[in-house]
C-alpha cells in the first residue's frame, strides 16, 4: 500500500504490506528545502530500500510533519538536514522539540544515522544533532555524512551507504 504526505514525495513514501507480520522499521526524518538536499535524501532512501536488505520497512517523513507516534513505531532513524546558522535546521529542531519527552524513555539505545548539507561548514549542525541524540540516548550507527557545497558522486554514494547501513543494521538486530 502506498501512502503520501506530500505528493512530491509519493514514490519515496511507500510502506510495506507485511501481511500482519511485524518487520523492523526505519524512519527517515528529513528537511529537504532544495534540489541539493533532495538528491541526498533520495540517495539515502534508495540505500535504505536496497533490494539486498530484506525485511525492513522504510518510512519517510518531512521533519515538519513527523510526529512522536512515527518515532515510537520505528526501530531506527535516519536524519537529514541542512546546516542553518551554525545549527541544524529549524525544522529538525522543531521535530526534536515535539518528540523529545514523549519518546525519551521508549527509544533509548535505538540506532540512528545523520546526513548534513551546508554551503561552508556543517560542524555546528552535527554538534547540535549529537547533543539532542545524546540526551535521547540514541546510538550513532555510523559517522554522520557531512556534505559541503555541490555534492560530489562520492557524497551521494556516502548518503546511499548511510541509508543502507542503518537499514541493514536492523536485520542484524532482529
Ligand atoms: C538562513 C540560512 C542559514 C544558513 N547557514 C548555514 C551555515 O551555518 N553553514 C553552512 O554551511 N550553510 C548554511 N546555509 C546554507 C544551507 O545549508 C544550504 O542552503 C542548504 O544546505 C541547501 O543547499 P543548496 O542551497 O546548495 O541547495 C544557510 C542557508 C540559509 C538559508
């Protein structure tokens, strides 16, 4: 069954019909305000949905609509944001502000990955996300992917690998 929050993301919001069998779920929470970030998001989502990774459901939600129930019902997280004013985007911060306390106890130790794009320096954005995820006690499944300027093919590939790694980790945890 396909669900769509935003028609523009329709092809990337397909949930798996599991026939009643529960499978681990990866939730992608992303702020995607430009074609550059769309390219990184698509690469990360494609990696997570690679055919070689079986038995993992991948759900994507824009950060401005992702809710605590989405977080509670997932087993791992993939976060994507631009660097804005030396911090994560306001959209991703808004997401964390909404889900922090409702999800604090239930989601400890869950794995997550992060990609960040900036035009000159992503350090503050990564630090900011790590500060919140440290509070949530989520564990970093892989080093964040930091992309500065025009994304190279290597950067796109790194986002793909990030998505694949976090998703594949769920098959090991299961
Ligand atoms: C208000 C604002 C603040 C920004 N602050 C930063 C920043 O602190 N560091 C950085 O590397 N890029 C910064 N940027 C650039 C964005 O990260 C960048 O526009 C975004 O990742 C999308 O990339 P694109 O414009 O190449 O599509 C900022 C952009 C805006 C609009």
